């Protein structure tokens, strides 16, 4: 294969990179259709439910800080596993939340963990690819960032209709 083509042997790695990069984006927007149901469930105003989005963004922002050093200390997989574990903990907490504050804390943890993907993906691209190949992989991976919002919101809407707001978080656990 030529220098500018993406090696087919590395193609499964590209899928993993896309997943890692898009995970937080998906988690952030997947529950958007559930906000009215969350407001009813916790007896808060629809405006108050915007806090679950705000704390997610804060968790995502703060989550960018530790994963670089963690990736150097524990390796890329280790740091990504730590982040995924934290995101899973937050998602399980959201599934069983009995009050709005717990749901907000759970969303913060979700984002803090899921942000590992964004941080580590670019490091992994640098590890696996160079030059024009790296630029092509970044373009493919970044394209997912534009596609995920519509897909996540649409799929979340279907899931909320079928199983309620907790169904979104149960889906994310799996």
C-alpha cells in the first residue's frame, strides 16, 4: 500500500479510535430527548434539567486534565480503561439515581470518565500513524464528531419513547 493510504491492517484500530473519540459526544447528547421525562421524574423544572448538560460539560472539561499523565504512567489502554470505568460508574449511578443531585453527580462522573477517549485518541494516532496517514486518520475520526450528535439524539428519542429516561442510561451501561 502507498504511504498516503490507511493501512487495512490498522482499520480495526481506526474503529476503536472513532469509538473513543465519539463516546463522550454520544453520552452528552443521547439523553437530550429524555430531559422532559427527567424533569417530571424529579419534580424539577425543564430549565433545571439543563444542569445535567452543564455538569456533563464541566466533567468533560476537568476530565481532560488527568488522562495525559495517566496514559504515560499506565499506558494508553490502562488510562482508557480507567476513564471507561469512571464513565461506567457514573452511568450506573444515573440508572439508580433517586434524586436530581445524584443524577447531576453521575453525569459529571460520566463525562469525566468519557473524556479519556478524546484525550487518548490523539495520542494513539501519534503512536500508530505518521505524516499524511495521521492527517487522514484524524480526518476520519473527527468526522464522527459531526455525525454523532444527530444519531445520538435520534436514537435517544426512540429509546426514551420505548423505555423512559432510565432506559437511556441502561443502554449506556451495556
